C-alpha cells in the first residue's frame, strides 16, 4: 500500500499541474488592439502666379588683351636708350619712344644714299645733253630715214633713269632703317614682358618685349546650347558689319584681397567655331577702359584675372517661377489639392539655375505648391498647411 501511494501521488501532482497549465493557456486574456493615431504631415506651401522672368546666365572666364604684340627688332645694333616706361607693368601712350638702337651707322647710310642719288641725277642730266647733241648732229648731217634709238642714245637714257630709281630706293631704305632704330609704341598700352635692356646688341628678328593694348579688355565666356537659347548673341555675317552696341550686358566679378569688385561689360561677338570637346560656344565680353578707377580704391582688371560673369539674358514671359528646392525627381513637384491632400505633379521646365526653376506648363494659377521636403509615399495623404505664402 505504501508503495502504491508513493507512485500514485507524484502522478496525480503531475496530472493536476498539466491540467492547470492547459486551462490557463486556453483561457488567457486577449490583448486589446488599439489603432495607432493618424499622423497628418505639416507642410509649407506657396500659391503660384504667372509672371515674367529675366534670365541671368552665370559663367566664368579669364581676362585677356584684345591686342597683344611682340616688339621685334628690324635692324641690328646696340640699344643706346631705354624709356622709363619700358618696364614690366608700365603704361605708355601711342607714339612714345620705348627703345632706341644706335643710329650712327644708319645715318651714315642715309648720307651715302643721298650722295648716290645726286650722282645718278647728274649722270642723267649729262646723258640727256649727249642725247640732244646726237639728235642735232644727225639732223645737220641730213642722213635719210629715221635715226636709230642707239644713235639718239635712248638706251643710255633709260639706264640712267633706272640708276636714279635704284638710288632713290636705296635712300628710302636707308631712311626706313634709320627710322627703325626708334622702337615706338603702336598704341596706348602696357608692357607685359621685357626682353631687352640698355647696352644689349640685337639682331633683326629679336623679340625686345611683349605689349598689349589697354583701351579695352576681353573675357572669353563658355555657353552651352541651352544657355545660348536665352541670350541674344551678336552674330557677324560675310559682308555685314556686326553691331557691337546691341550685345547683352554682362557684370564681371572678381575676388581681390577678400573684396568682391565688379566691372560692367558687354557681349560683342561669338567665336567662329564650337569647341569640339566641350560642345560649347565661346562668346566674348568686352570691358572698356579696364585700367581706369571706376570706384574709389577699385583695383584694375588685370590680364589673366579669373572672373565670374552674369550675362543679362532674355525675359521669359507668362511663366511660373518656383524655388529650386521645391523640385523633386527631376521634373516633379508636390501640390496640395482642394481636399488638403498631397498630389504629385509633372511639370515642363524651360529654365533653371541654383535658385529658381521656370515652368512653362504643368501648373495652374493659384495652385498650392509644397515647399517642405516630402516623400513619394505620402502622395494622396492628407496634410496640414503650416504657412501659406
């Protein structure tokens, strides 16, 4: 009996525990399911209106002279005089003497050429007298027929006239060589590079220096095809002179010493070919009198200076202009409809830059454009307008 109880009691305990566990599982309380609160996104919107938009095209380039010249020696000799303005960066006026080559040999050559011309004229006079005498002798002798050219000394006269022409040419060449000992400025300019100095012997063809004109400077600005569509570029055609006054205005900017300086300019022409690598067209902006002080303390616009340019383009009429941040996925925007729901809208973009996007179609006046960044997943969701502009 005791053995039976020892076996039966543990089994009863186990059975009771299993039954209790089964009952607890079958009758466990169900968790109450609560719906999550609906979250309504808050967005900023702006009411769009049609307007006119003046296009401003931003590009950049480097200042360069419109005329740059190598000063080359045309005669040989020792440099005996150098102008104080013949130094790198110095300004000079048209006709100023920059360098002088020793002229004494060339003055002597002029004197000798003048002497040779005088002798040639004397010989011609003598030959003319001989020819006249030969004609009188022929007439006095009464020979029949006409006298030959040789009897009248016509070949001798032609030879003496040719000698005078040669002597005159030699004199003109000698005077020209003497004039070339004076190296003068061909225009108002500035010295870019100095290659010769006092006492130096030079030969014809030696480069004495490099100069450039300062009446105006040029900036070569690249434009792509899309930008060209919004700029009136002066184009030149064969037989027709380009009107430089009609070119669009340009504002050049440069950071010099931590200060942004500005210079007004104007597009005067485009280059004759499209760049084969970048497929861009280069237009030329002209800056008049770049070395005058337009504003107090303003530095000159130097050759080689990097500048940013803003070209005044065409005015696009009757379009929508939106902030660039409101554009999504290339050509889509988000609108809030009459039911306060978010709607995705495709638009037709005709111009954009870092600040603004110009839209031709896809929007209607008084549409509520969303300015707040939103996800595509919220399309069709209700939204709350926080601030309407």
